[in-house]
C-alpha cells in the first residue's frame, strides 16, 4: 500500500540566493496555476482559474496550454477540446498526466470547477492535433472541494480536498477555527475512499517515482512531516512537482500568505521556489531556489523542472521559464 508524506507549510522564510541564469516570461496573461511536464519535454499549463477569494483578470473561460521545452524558440499553444464539452464553464485547477504503458496513450486529468462545483475531467491527448478529447467526467460526494490531483491509472487518481465545507461562509469558519477536516481521496472505477485525513487544508499532491509515496501539501504550521521525521519548509507552499529522475520535490510557494490573500496590486505578493532533496532520507535538504518580491512574477503556485529548465506558474498572473545554473 502507498504511504502518505505530508508537507506542512509555514510563513517564516529563510532567504537564500537563487540559482538562475537567463529568465524569460511567456504565458497566457491570467495565470498558470498548475503545470506538469511529459518525459519528452511537453508541458501542460492550467490557466484562467477563478477561485473564491482570489482575484482574476479575465472573464474568459479557463484553458489548457502546451509548451514544448525542447523547442529552440519557446511558443505557448492553446489546446483545442474536441467533441461535446462545455468549454464556456471550464475552470481548470490542478492537473496531472498519465501515460498508458500498453499503448502509449497520454491522459490529462483536470480538476474543474464549473459554477463553483468540483469535478474531474479526463481527456485523451491527441498529439498530432495538439488537442484534447473528452473521455470521462467524474463527480462524487467525496470529491466535494478538490484542489489537486495525481493520476495513477487511465481512470484512477488521488485527489486532495482543500475544504470540508462547500459553502463560502463555512469554508471561512473552517479556516478561522483551524478545523483539521480535509482529506485525500483515492478514486478508481471500482472503489472510492478516503485514504488520509486530519489535514487543515490539503493542497498540492504528487507521487514518488517508485509510486510508493504519495506526497501531500498541507497548509498549516512549520514542518515537512513524514511518519519518521519533521523538516522545516519555510514558506506557504502550493503545488508539488516531483523530478521523476532524481525524486527531488519542487514546490511553488507564497513567501507571505497574507499578502497573497490580499493581492494588493500596489503591494503585490512575492514568489518563491523550494526544492527538497532526499525527502525520505535522515537528512533531507531544503533549498530556496528562487525568490522575488513580486516585481518579476506574482503569487507563484508551481515549479516544474525539466532538463535544466524550470517553469514557474502563478495563480492569476503569468508563467516564467528559467534556465537552472
């Protein structure tokens, strides 16, 4: 059975120098809240999220974009959605990809919030057309406030619920009273069940390269928590990407959670990227890889590495493509 590693976030930040050369921005202009990358360097970006309590700068529906990191000139492309799908209410949040070993088919899993609801869309990626073909829409009473997702089969996944309640006032009360009622749900066509609970707010989720450790980000106190140890993270972290070569964990973070929630354009929230090496070892190494005060990008939510490059996404602004030193 899989075990769960919970990463607990904090506000205090231990500053370190970044490790970048030659950064350039490229994205849609209304966020890239989550990003995931295929083994061939093709990245998918989830954009246009409209989330209660946070600003958004376009009334247009959300979209999924692709970006090939191996191209000499990086160019972001929107993915068209084939078939019968309600694109007008598309409101994508967390995403994950799964490649079927049997036929090489690539499936994109998208957390969707049409009219504020929570459901999971499964698409088949049509590479030659740069398009998505709807496969299945999943709704379930246990998937009531889904934030992020990690696919483990063509129709199975783990998902985080970032709230226990669905009404906005009760969500606020839940956070104010620090009620640890959030959870992680496993879904497959055969079974749907809660597999981990007791979280204040379960946020990002991913899985280790050996698929034995499910890594969950919990917005709470000041530690990375495993069954064996606690490690200080030092920021309010959002989404998780795992380097499937090294197993390193990459976190898109908000160095000041209060400023992020206020989102004052005259005093914008900053951005931060943290890498954890050897998360299951006796001495995990936590490194601040990138930090800025909001002058470059605002409200970083994800950091996805690929062969010396790093894409940093944001909740409602843009994305940054960087070269790692």
